[in-house]
């Protein structure tokens, strides 16, 4: 069975999706097979991986798999990504669209929080890792991810509200993992993203290290506009030129090595 990691923070725009996509890329480059589950109705991970909805031949998405409430049903929604890179064949996607919001209405249905775990059981066995890109909330969709995951990876910017939100994720796991029938769930790491040369960022970086100690992964990802461009243009990082691109690729390669070490198969 694939080792499953939910990528989360209770704050929007901190780089959860960027981290999910770039870690998937670096893991695939290193020969690993990765399933990306887009669990955000914004569908950002799906688009950034080059996937597009085609109304004339509508594809199934993770929303239908969750709604179905059946073991292994996610196998029916796994699709190739749209990148033109040699390693892209080692990344597959359970895409999301706005319709995923409809699953929120099931939050009060008995056992509904187990539906993603059920959908993935028997569906992701041929991958090394399943990365689940969460929305910025801690409500039903993220709880589906936490019920399905082995570990949670937190992404935070070195900014006060983002760090507080990261702490809320940690505390939520401590309080609720048992309620999600996943008592062994725990944080696997904290990635600091979009660091700039600002005194406030240095202070918050130190604060993250104080709070999370050895869980903080290295290196810190710098604020680099090429990541916005690559995300915007749906490109793998191998298609981005320049010295800064080499730095960013190198950072994700090192983070992928930490990931593999922290999540032995
Ligand atoms: N290290 C970085 N340097 C510069 N821009 C970045 C960096 N990481 C992410 N971004 C950009 O910041 C924006 C927000 O990132 P992203 O969408 O990954 O955040 P998110 O946490 O997934 O947001 P949401 O909560 O809406 O899902 C995007 O435009 C992304 O390209
Ligand atoms: Mg996102």
C-alpha cells in the first residue's frame, strides 16, 4: 500500500499546493511512483499538473469517488497528468473540480469522514506515495484526508498567522486523530515556504524551529517568482531555465530525500 501523506495548513495561500506538486515532481524524478489526490475544490493541483476538464468527455473526479462510499473506487478516477516530461508518467492524479464542495453536505452523515480512506484502499497500492493536497480548512475535506493518511506534512510561510495555523493543525491531530479512527496519525514534518530576507521572516523561522524542533525539514524554500510562473503555466520545473530554477529544483530534491527518509516504504 502506498504511504499516504496529507499536506495541510489551516491558512490559505501558504504553498500547500505548490509543495504537493513540486514534491511529487521531485519524488517522481527520483524514480518513485506518486499519486496526487487533489482534495481542494479549487482544483489548483489538478490544473498545475496540466489536467483539464473536458465537458465533451467528462472525466470522473475525486468527488464522485468519495460520494460512492465503496472500497477501492478511487481507481476509477486516477488519471495521467498533462506534463511533457519523462518522469511525468510516474505521477498520476485524482483530480478535483468545484463539485467537490458538494461533499461538504455529507459532513454530518454517519461515517462519511472514512469515505476517502475507503476509496483509496485497494486503489493506490501500486504507488510508492499518495500525496493529498488539502484545502485551507480543518473541516470535512481535510478530515477525510486525515482519516485516510499515515502522516500529515505541514507547509507554513514564516509569518505569524501561518505559524499559528500550523500549530492548529498539530493540535487538531492530537485532539481528533482518535475520533477519525486514525489514532496513529501524526505530523511527519514542517516545510517553511516563501522565505524572504525580512527581519519578521527570520523571527518567524526561529519561532517555527522552536515550536516544531526536529520536525522542521531543510532546506527552507525561498520566495521565488519562478514558482508562480511555473504554477501559472502548468510547467514542470525541468522546463524552467536559469540559476534560480536550479536552486529551487535542488531544494525540492533535498526535501524529497527527507520525505523518503521520513516515510520508509
Ligand atoms: N516559494 C514560493 N515563492 C513564491 N511564490 C510561491 C512560493 N510558493 C508558492 N507560491 C505561490 O503562492 C501562491 C499560493 O501558493 P499555493 O496555491 O501553493 O498555496 P496554498 O496553500 O495551496 O493555497 P490554498 O490555501 O488556496 O490552497 C501561488 O501563486 C504559488 O505559485
Ligand atoms: Mg492549495
